[in-house]
C-alpha cells in the first residue's frame, strides 16, 4: 500500500511539473522584444544565441507552449546580456527543446 501511494505521489508531482515554467526573465530581458524579419532588416545584428530547455520531465513531455515560452525568455535574457534590445527566431523550436535566435540592436524599440 505504501508503494502505491509513493508511486501515485511521484506520478502526480511529475504531471504537475510538466506544465510549469522555470525560466524567468531578467530585468534587462523584460525589455527585449521579438521582431519580424522585416523589422530585423532595420536593426544591427550583434550575434546569435542558441538556447536549450527541458522538453521532458522524466518520461513526460512538457507542454510545447511552455517550452517555447522558456526558449524565448532565455533568448531575451541572452540578448540583454549582449547589449541587444531585440531577438529574431532563426530556427523553429526543436522537439528536444532547442532554438537559435539572432541578437539585435534596433533604434526606436
């Protein structure tokens, strides 16, 4: 009986954490915007960043929108660290939780 409750508790905890977002924006990252390719043409490219987050918790796949949200937040934080104020997705999020972004400095943003 104890084993059943232990397994049930671990399973419930895993399921609840699958939808959680662990990555928080930094103060600088909060000011970074995601731009379109057209907007990016008006910006100076500072570099790029490849970000990675967990796409699974144990055997459970995390919610795609939460993974995507974390990838963007990590890229925004990275852009702020590099002196950028905008990011442009260069790739789509991979099933493994990776994505590449251009780091940009744009006037008027």
